[in-house]
C-alpha cells in the first residue's frame, strides 16, 4: 500500500552561500522506510534557492557564486525595490533563475541522486536567515513487500505514515 | 486511502507580465479536501513560465521584468528564429531560464507556501495568450482520518476524486 | 488503486546539444497503463539539464544554445574550477540556470504536454556522455476503472507495477 509522510525541515543559514542538506533528506527517506517513491522539497522563501549540484569540489560552488554575483550584481541601479537592502532584489532574481522546488525519486530505499549530486540550500541574502523547507514523501514501505507480518512490525515501530 | 485529482486551469493573459493564480490553485486544494499531499502544476507552453515569487511588493515583479528584459533583449541580433516576432525567441530563453513545472506539498489542507509566496504565470509574449496549466493533486482526504462516516459524506457531496 | 513504477532511462549523448526523449517517456507511460497520474524525471548529473522546450522549429534550440554560449562562455577567466576542462564549469552554471528534474501530469493515459512541447536532455559538455535519468510514475491504471476483470488482465500481461 502506498503511504505518505510530511515534514518541515528548519534550515538556518549564516549568510550568502551553499548549505548542503542531502543528509537531512536522506534521513527522512530512511525513517519513512519507503523503498520506491518520490520526495518533493519546497523552500518557503523567494530570496534563497534549492539546488542540486556537484558535492565533490567546493570550487564548483564558489564559481557558481562568482558567476551569479557578476550576472546579478548587488546594488544594480536597474532595481527599484531597494527598501530591503541592495542584496534583496538580486536575491529574488537569483531565485527566479534557479528554483524553490525539487522532485527526487526514491529507489531501493535511497534518494535516486547521482554519485556526485548533493541537495543544497543556496542562501542569496548576506545576513543569516531561517529557511523552512516543506518535504513530502510518497511511496511503498519496504516491509509491505514481505506481507502482513512486516506490515504489523512497521505499525508497532511507530511509523509516522498517514 | 490516497486519492488523486486532475484538472486543467485555463489562464488568459493580456500580454507580457505576471498573473497570480495562487487563489485558483488553493481552490483546487480546498475542493479536493486533501489534507496532506502534493500538487503538481505544468504549463503547456514554452514561451511563458510558472514562477513562485514574492506576492507582497509589486515592485519586485517589475524589477524581475526589468532584469529579464535587459538579459534577454527583444530583437537581439543573435537570434535566427525570428519568424514569430522579435519577442518569441526571448520568450523561449526566459522560459528555459525559469521553469514550466512546479511541485508544492499540501499540509493541513493548504498549499505549503511561505507567507509571502505567490504562484504566478509569467507571460513572456507581448500579445494576449491562452495558457492552459495541467494540475495534478494526490494525497489523503481530511474526512478519512475520521473514519467511514466522513468517507461516506465525501462521496455524497460529489467529490471528483478518481 | 494507486500504483507506481520506477525506471532508469539510459541516455547517451554525442556532445553538446539537445537530445529529445519524449518518445521514451511516453513509452513508459503507455507501458504503465496509468490513465491519470504523475511522472517525475531526475537527471543524475549536474553538467547537463532536463528541459521542456518547443519541438517544432529546431532553430529555437540552436538559438537557446547560442544564447547560453554567450551568457556562460567556455573558458571564462572568472572560473577557478578548470581541472575538468574549459567547458565543465560553464556546464555546471548552465545546469544551475535550468534544472535537473521535471514533474509532468499524466492525463487520459498520456503525458499532459502541450502540442509543441518536447522533453529534452541538454548536454552541456563537448564530449559524449552517458546520462542516466531516474523516472518515477504514480497513478491509476486504466483497467481498474473497469473492475476486477480488467485488473486480472493487467496482472496476466506482466505489468511491472509495485
């Protein structure tokens, strides 16, 4: 039987930069015991982004930051919305150029990410922020392919499915 | 039990600009009576975008339009695909730089959007267009957590679940 | 009853450019016999993108490539991550500017794409690459709206649902 789980991840940033939270999402998948399914992540702000990028060489992320800083410079005279600081409107543009939601399949009980893919929150504001991410998981439990006994075991262990 | 609903939203634009339809999507969620689940929206064109952005200060959206107009100027001599007008190829580029599909969790019977997030159709063409958006909802009904009586009530009220 | 299917598509590229695989995804939908539901596609690399774009005039895609080549030039002196070639960091930036995952509703047994929309892998590297795409399908079988007889028929034909 298909089950679903919902969570809110509370991410905190220390200003502009990349914050990997692949481990937090992988932990939700492991807790859910979903073997095959889908995770959807939605960031509840529009001055930061969700991004799947290379998690090997950190220079890749520094170059991403360099490119976006050049493409959408803070304090650009083009912008009229300046009341929240010279980095606010660039943050909204960077978010429009990337995304705030991701959908990632679950396969064999794990996120179906590539070997060098990580899930990042990209903070575009210079100040620290609290960035809640809504997470939705749907799929089938491992145990349920093993029949009613496994199903009972999953109930007894306090699975948070609903 | 998990249920799903499918709809087509018929959006009409009056030329380049942002058209918020958060209310229309929220109405689909309310009608569905899904308490926890997922909404997926897919725009069936590639010269307009779906975007989650700030719905507070309208200057933010005007600045987004200013930035994209400068980044991808209409009539740019770089483009060879000019047969549909000087704003057509820029519209395709703007769409590639943003997106045509969104996935948003449903939590406590509501879209799990942030306090200042709105769902927008961003029309990139100068002329008015008809822009259909396919919507898919999946999740669990409110009533079903209250047992068989609520389930019967949902059937009687003509729920469009399938 | 809702069912789901998971697949891995093995795409191979011959260097930078667009590779349409709408037909391969449509075949997964047809095989699944899902009438109403959702397909999620996730590319397991970050130097290529998934993109829904116009599949009519190929000049549109050549112009997209022209625009991105100008916006993110190979060998840009800005980049420090150069150890994998002068086209590697631009490939990561192009991927950040587009996306690696798509969610597309299934309606009446078909992908709910617009008349001129195609699903493309956009290879950003100059050399040929192997690009696996994880696919997840969820929804209801056609046959199940016709009762137990259709359901048995679907089992007999070896459906890979789980």
